[in-house]
């Protein structure tokens, strides 16, 4: 059951580079509507709020990029599309379960913004 997702929206393009907006979203239950995730709920991993991979469908090119918050939007600038064709945008990000009031199960590993918090 998916509890987190990040659809990408093209906001500008110039040749083989593009600017994208990631709409970080969550839901507490599969039957509930998706809700936006704000900056306050995202926990950096490896000092980044999100790790994003742009992968051509045939795996002929892969790019690893990072974005930044611009107001309430998470924006990826100058994302390289090394060659034409269909691509997938894969995002890896962590959230503070307490901020969103979500929990997969009690044996899960939770990311917390404060060191030493159980």
C-alpha cells in the first residue's frame, strides 16, 4: 500500500534540460485522498531533502539530481535528459511520521529530525 508519492510536473524545458516540480504527497490509508507534504515534514537524508533519479525507459541514461524548496514548492532546476525518449522520474525522500501523524507499523524504522529521539 503506497503511503508516499511524488508526481512530477514539467514547468519549463530547454532542449535536453528541464525544470520540474515534485508534488510530495502522503495518505494515512489507501482509501483516503492524497495530501500535500510540506517542508516541515521532510527529513533530509544524506543532507538532501530528496534524491531524484531520471531514468530513460530502456535504462540507456540515468541522472541523479537534487532539488530545493522554492516557497512551498519542491523544484528541480536544469534536470538533464541526456537523450530523447520516454523517462521515469523516481524520488526518494523521508518524512517525519510524527508531523504527518502516520505510522506503517511499530517495528518500522522511522526517520526523526532530532538525533537521539526514539
